[in-house]
C-alpha cells in the first residue's frame, strides 16, 4: 500500500487546504485588466410582448459602454438543446428558439431583455434602471394541465401548442400492461407531485469573457461542470467560434448539483460582448438572479398505478406524468422526464409489465432541467410511495412486500429497456435493518408518544442508472452528444505524474481520489500525482461531471490511459534490464524480472523515456504520455435501502428527522470518507425536498420563493447526524474499477423515506392519511391531521 | 470618494470607497482578499462571515465605512504565517467538513466565533449557532463533527467518516 493510501483509503483531501485558507480560485475571484461589468435587465412579468426597449437614457449614464438588446443577437444562434425526444407517434418534440436576449416576447420572470455593460458593476446596475420598457403583458400559463387546455395562452406563438412532447415508454407494452391491470387482484393508485426545486449551489454563477484581437482567441471563464460541453455548444451553435479559437475555463466551482451543466445565455453574452467591446466583460449573478435564471429541477405531477396478484407479487405499473419544461428547453431538459425517469420505473423489483407516459409542457416559468438525481428521484418517489400505500392497503409489512418482489438474479433485463448488471437488494436491506436498529423502533415510538409526539418509520429502496452513458445507446435515444470521458496521463521525466481529466470537480474531491487510483496502479505515493481539470486548453475533450459519472467513466478513462503507460514502461524496463517483456512485474513502484533479484525503480524507467540514451528507439517512441477515451458499455446501477425516523408534533405539524440511515451499494469504493460525504449531502438535499424546499409561482407566474428569505434551504438545525454504510459492494461488471457512482444516491433515496415516515407517524396517531405532497411543511401536515 | 482605513489580518489597510461599498466588496475588490465569498443578497447564507473587532459579522451586511478603524480578521488571517492551519481549519480537513469549499470560509469564521464564546458546545448548540451559515454540499454532518473535534470533544462515536 502506498504511504498516502491507494484504493480504499480515507485519504484526506488535498484540495481542502486552499479552500480552508481562502486561496481557492473561483470564477468571481478572477479579474482581468480593463474588465467591464454587465448587468442584465430581466423581465418582471411572466409573459408579455416586448413592444419597445428604449435604451437611449441608459446609454448616456456614467460609465456605460454599450447597451445590448435582443436585436443584437437576432442573427445568431439560439441556446441549443442537447437532446431530441421522439414522441409516442414517432414525431420529434416541439423545440422553440431560445434567444440569448429576449426578442419579441418575454416568457418568464427573469428572461433577460437587455444587457448594460459599464465600467463598474454599480454603474451597469444604475443604468439598467434607466431603460424604458414597453411590455404588453399577456396572460401567463403556470399550471401544466391548464397549459394543455384548448385556448390556453401559448408560450411560443410559433408552436402548435404548449405540449413539447407526449412520450410513451414502452409503447409496445401498453396492451400487456392493460391486461395485467384487468387481471390484478389488487390495484393501488396514487397521485402525487414532485415539487419544483432550485439547485442552489452556494456559489452563484459567474461568466467572464475575454477576447484577444491580435490572435482572434476567445476565452470564457465560467462556473461550469463541463467546460468542453460549453465550448462545443456555444462555439458551434450560438456564436460560430471554432473550438481552436475558444478556450473555456471552469476553475474552482462552488457546487453544481446539475445546475451548472447547461449552457446559459450569460456565457454567450459575455463571450460575444468581449469581442464587440474589445474588453473583458464580467457577470456575477446575485442570488436573487440565480433564483430566476438558473435552471430549476423536478416539477412533475404524476398518477401511478401498481397492480398486484393475489400473492402480492407486482404484476404491472402504469404511470402518467406531466413534466414542466418551463419557458424554454434547457440543455438536457427533454431527457430528464423520459430516458432518466421512464427507464428507472422498475426500481428494485421484478415487475414484468411497465408503461410510462410523460407529457412535457411549456409554461411561463424558469426552464427546468437536471437537478441532483434528475429523473431518478422522480421515479423512485412515485414507486416507493405507491408500494408503501399498497402495503398499507393490503395490511402487509412494507419491508416484506419489497423483499418479496426484489430482483435477485443478475444480469436482469427490465421491461423498460435497461439491464442491471449486478446488485444484492436483500443485502442492503439486511444492512439497513442493522444500522437503523429497526428492532428498537417500537421502543423509540413509545418514548416519543410519552412526550406527546407521533413517531414514524419510513423505508424505501432505490436504484439509479449512473455512469452516464454509452454513446451509441444515447445517440439512438436522441442525445446530440457522446457521453464518453477522457484522460491524458503525462508521466514526467523524474517520475511524477500529471493527469489531465475531462471530468470536473466542484466539490467531489477528484484531485484526491483520482490520485489514489493512479497511486494504487503504479505503486507510487499519491502525492506524486497531480490531477488537472477544468480548462479546455490543457485537457482532452471531455464531457464533464454529472450523473454520478466521474469515477465510473472519467476514472475508467484514466485507468485505460494508465494501463497504456504501464505497458510502455514495462517495455522500457525490459530493455533496461535486458529481459523479456513478459517477465517484467510492476510492484510498489519498481519493475522487476520475475524470479530474479533484478529491478529498476519507476523513476529510472521514466527518466529513460525522456533521456533515451539507452532506449529501444527503433521499436518505441521516447516519452511517456498516453490518452484514453472511455465509452461505457452500460450504465451502472447503484442501489440501496434507506430508513427515516421522524417525530411529528401533533400540535403544530412540525416534522423533525430523528434518525436517518442509508445502506448503499456503490460497488467498489476508492475513498470511503468522500463517499460518505457525498451521501450526507445528498440526504440533506432529499430531506430538504421532503420537508422544506419548494418553488412557488403565483397564477401570474411571479416566483414567490425568490430568495433565501422565502425558499427554505436546509440548515444545520434541520438535520441530525446520519448513519451511512457502503459495505455492501457488488462491483460493476463492465468498468475497470468496478465502481458505480455515489453522487446522487442520497438525493434519490431520501424523499420517499421521509414521506413514508411522516405518513406512518400520522397513522400511528389515528389519522387516516395516505399521502401529503412535498414539502411536508408544518401547515400541510397540520392541515392533513385536521382531515 | 471617501477613504476608509482599518486593520485587516493584523496589517493596515486603506482604500477609496463609495459610500455604498460593502465591507465584503472592499475586502474582495480593493484588498484582493477573495477568500471571503458572497453567496446571497439577503444576509442568509453566511459565506461572507468575517470578524470585526472580534465579533462574527456578515460582511455583505456592513458598509466598508462602518469598519473605519476596526480590527478585521478574514479567512486569510486564520492560519499561522508558516502555513500551519488553525485548529478549526485542521479539524475541517481531518473530518471532511467541506466539499466545494465555497461556504467554508464563513463556516470556519463562524465556528471560531462560536468556540470563542462557548469553548465546548454541544451538538445542538453548534447546529443552532450555524443557523446563519448555509452549506449545500455536506449536509452539515461533518461540519458539526469537525467543530466538536476542534473543541477537543470526542467524536469517535459519531457514525461514519
């Protein structure tokens, strides 16, 4: 074992020191000489016709360099959508233009109308107030079902309706599903809402555009999870800048949770304006702007039906979901309610017949896209809630009902197109029963009741598809991008290693965990390995970080490149020791000849590669640097079982999380400390969704929860310590590390556990309640108790 | 424009400001101390917490002019001059009390103010004190654990890493 720990060690994070000492390098910390500042004037109405944007007064304000409007971008591309969904009739989705600055109409509160560039941020903001708008306000559509009614106001005049697509999956399953429902001994139905959320990474978005007139090179510094994706989308589809003249840098990024995947208007604007003004142009989002310009998450309304036979085996699932797209299609929005949701409706259970229908709807709200979990939390929530309801209706134990229906043989092909490679759902449930001390629940409930509180236990299971994604498969499903990952492993002459990865770390600790993998493979200390990411100028084309893909896909690319390095180094070592290549062994950073005492150190071999005096130059190039692109053969399927224990105050309806336990199977684990931290954070976001968070629009499309004063973020005193375990490990069968991904599990597995627990608590108090929609605020719980 | 002068991390600091310049903008833009972050505009998130005359203050909610003559300490002033981390910083690293790092400066400064007031706080007291500091990454588990550890309390019984 290398001294700093290889795979499996809870190595402390090397990136922490800069973050702890205030020397991190976030985008807003970058200031370029001659930099100007932009302030966006945003629509304060949800829907309106832009009759006139009078910028004349603003242009004369102190410090103003120029005021841009939608007309300046009318001849450029719109913000592209990266996924085309085909509807159940074989037709492509309706795909409206998404202009950089609104032109003709505004379609949601926050839609940018004009951009004022001035010498200082304050001057830009002051001048924006002098812009005179003539907006003819139009009726807004906010509710999805109302948006689909005949005669509803259209968000986009040039589309036939507000329906983006009506998707059926798998359409050929419908007859078998209907037949199963007809034959069912019991059918449980549940209608529920998956509440709209705002991702809220603590670092607001920032974009800083720069242009070098002498070379024609653009640079964009931006808060992105995937700088290469931004370079491709913005360069090729919006501004027409070839990739070799466009560098995108995403330095330290303060959290993303999905919301920093997408290409946003402000990035294109700052890049465009930097050239137009020949000045660097910077935008720093305020939190209030973030609420009305960052893509939101979730926002599904679903009816789910579960059919069971007389022995309580699940025989069919049928769902109908309305999914809010908001006013425009964000980068990956169409894929979330479809391919990342419908394909997970089997959950952990061997249900033979499944049909999923999703209607995606345009409304006058902020665009909705992936947020931590992205489709999979929505699938898990409805499935695990309806199973709990079925258990209650049938009078059976919810754990026993789940266990009875678990998939136990792998690989398992679901009726919704995916094939789970490995898993052991009984093992994670066994582990959960142990770490959550379920045997002690009855006693704890008595204690709560003695204090006048109701106590509930909520259990659920989850499965997710991570390690996104096999390019050929997603291409068939409508993706307009490949989803491989890349790595270049550069071995330096004296043996140190620099890895350039296409993955991006914005809290996940790749600089530590990726180095652990290399350390393990070569047998050198992890501090000899540096991980570089986030700059298209020095990393190979990569697709970035989301969908719990970094280690499973990006780590695999790094392993493949390192294998190439080791193979070449072995040849060099064989030459140096005048031995056959097949006899060379690598252990603890030394190459040795099997069965002899001959060996050379790693550094001797790397030096020979760069100082090739004694070197097989006829057969082998000098140098030691390799690149690999890794395209996964399948998704990975992390799974687990979660338990929430809550107390409800019957006087106020307030819910407190008393205990929370998570038993996850992530396959192999590289750094258990980091993995636990990922689960903690996911649980907090899931508990936030279940109890606190919810985006509220009024009927006019005004966002009522537009700041931290109104949108309830989980705080330290809303949460307990968590008990998490990832010792159940069924390694992924198709990637070289056997890893599955851990970033989203907590956010997927926790909301149904919490809601199941609250419903259980209320029932224990004699309240005949089957469901309460999230967030389970005190007022909602109290009202439910009043019947 | 008026000039403001104060002591920041033990060194004299001054600069020209507008009357409306916030302390956080003075620290970040004028002094280049970018460790103090801005995460919201409603004084909720606490990413900007610094110490002013020994008290924890949200630097987004105080004008730079109000800090005239004050002793200001920021995250950059917490470690020893040789780079040795402050015990709270070290505890955050030891217990994985940070992920993306954006809220971390404010968390550390708040934790330092708490421990100055209450050297051995309970878990509940820590959670209550952190009401004004939002973290989106950690679920607070390891932040609370790190602060308990920094105060010299045994954290070995708290579950998981």
